């Protein structure tokens, strides 16, 4: 009798163990406002967690998306698919955000309507948070496409006393939206009659891809004279913006960049020399912290690999007993844009392929009534009707930049015809067959190569 009881207890325990999810729980915040709980063993690589969330939401064109969180320094950290989860996330870090990591240069070319829908959700979040500044009419036009995709054709019966439909007044589009902005959204919405949700989202993406800050990953920096600026990493290259009004000061396409490097809190961009000149221009910036500088450098590596290369560079295993020349870091991407486009096209050519079905979720609604005048939803400046380039005027890293009052010396150096090799701590040779292109005519600053920074040869 005792043996039978013990046997039944073992069976009950095994049944409980089978039904209980294995691994540590991770809460994933999706772009549509929903949350998913995924159980993964922390010993597994980040790829396992990514595969599970992609399978959960049935997303095929997933190379553009990623999981991220904020570290103790409030820096955005992306989940590396090749590293174990336990080496990236602490036991307290169990909540991650599922967002767009690489913005497609032309999002209208995305094959899946489902993928374009996720891109539109990301664009609406960027507009509302002030990360994607635009003019008054451009913001109203983008908002009208979002209304058309969610509500449908313009409904005059829903208009209130001020002539604005109630469904428009309930939605949040941009920081500081007011009655004038909502009136313009309603006027644009009238002209979208007959557009399906897919058509409206495609038109929205076609307009938003032309914005200056679309797909730009901004990092706070400072130049020689102590002027605050932002270094933007885009699909096409590196851009320099003046903090505040976000006017573009300079830009360097990937083909013009020979090498990016960093040493402590200094970030360097080395340009390719022209055919007639042997001068190699190397531009230096100061970043608020060493961790922020490394984050900027990694963003350059990842964006260059995804948008510029045909195939992502594989990570080589460590070799014991040998000196290592170059960095062990490789781009933490699932593939390149070219691979993503080719894979998506090949899948749609299959006879039995079916696109995922989905339902669109309602947008975020305003919880309380607004008073007359410009309202400030997120602490940013309201949109101005006649401004060419509207943006929030407060820089998120101003306090950090105030602590970086000192600037480093910058000089101009001319290399010989055959420059001496420079000892570098971390070296990448990702791209060697690039046609020489004349460097930009205006370069902010130059620096001598006197230190041994981590760098990436492009």
C-alpha cells in the first residue's frame, strides 16, 4: 500500500512538472500595446528568445525587429542573438520591448502587409514621443492616414460642435496637438475616401520615409568648440545634427567612411581619401560617457552590416595561446537587408505560402479632456503651424553634456603615400571593394591618430 502511494505521488509530481512552463519568464511589450510572456532558459542564446516571440506573433519579415531594454545608465541595449541570455540580462531584467531596430530605406517594398503594419505602429509611437519631428502639415497628413487605416472613411455624423469628428479628438498623434492640428487632420482625412487600411498604411510609409530623422539612431555628442550636437546613424551613413533645432550640419555616406573607432569617451570617423590626395580626414567627437561611446560605435557596426553588406560577418571562435589583433565584437544582427528581401521574395513565390492574418488594434486614446490652447502631452513644445522643421527643443542628454565642459585638442595631419601601420586594439575588415569617392567638402574637425582606439574598417 505504501509503495502504491509513493508511485502515485511520483506520477502526480511528473504531471505537474510537465504542465509547468520551463525556463525564466520574460515579459515582452509589443508595439500594439499587448504583452506576451515567454519562458526561456537563461542559458540559451538570445536567438531562442527572438525565435519564440517571432513565432508567437507570426512575423515572417523579422530581420528588421529586435528586443531591447534600458540599462542602469538609461542606454538602449539590444538583445544579442549569439550570446547567452544570462550574460546579457540580469535576474531583475525580465521586461523587454519589441520594436523596430532597422528602419527599411523604402518600407513600401516590404512584402508583408503585417510587417508594414508593425512599421506604422512604430512610426506612430515615434511621432507621439517626439522622436520623429516634422512640419505641421506633414504631421497632420501622417495622422490622417493613421485615422483612415483604423477608422475608415470620414464620417460627418461623428462631428462635434467645432466640426472635428469625435474619433479624431480621442486619438493622440503628436506632442502638443491642439484643435488647429485636429482640424487639419480632419481635412486631410476627407480626401482619403475609399482607401483600404493597407493602402493608407502604405501611403503613410511613403510619406514618412522622406522625413529627415526617419530611421536615424541619435546619440548625444559635443564638438571641439563645446557645441552640443547629435550623431545620427542612418541606413545610408552617419549624419551630424545641431542639438536643439536638429539642423543637419554634415553627412557621411557609408561609401565615404573608411573607419569608425572609439577610445574611452571619444568617437572617431575616418574618411576615405580622394584619388588625387593622400590626406585622410579623421573627425573626433566627445561622447557623454564611455558606455555611451561604445553604444554609438556598436550602432555603427550593426547598421553598416545590415544595410551595406550582402552577408553578415560570422563570429570566429576564440583561439587560446595566440595574440588577438582586432575586436571580437561582430554585428548582433540576424541577417542583412539584402538577405531579408531575398528570403521574403522567395517565400512569396511558393504556391502554398499564406500571409499571416491579423487584426488591427485601436490607437492610444486621450484619457482626459484638453483645455483651450496648445497642450503638452509629453513635456515637449507644441507643433508650430508655419515652422519648416518642428521639433522638441529640450535635448534628453543636456544634463550629461553639461558635465562634459572640456573639449579635446584637434589638429590636422597629412599622412604619407604609404602610411605606417597603426597598432589598434580592435579591428574589422568588413568591406574592402569600395570605389573611391571624394570626401565631403566641409569637415568639422580633424584629429591625429595618436591613440589606440577600437575601430571598424569599412
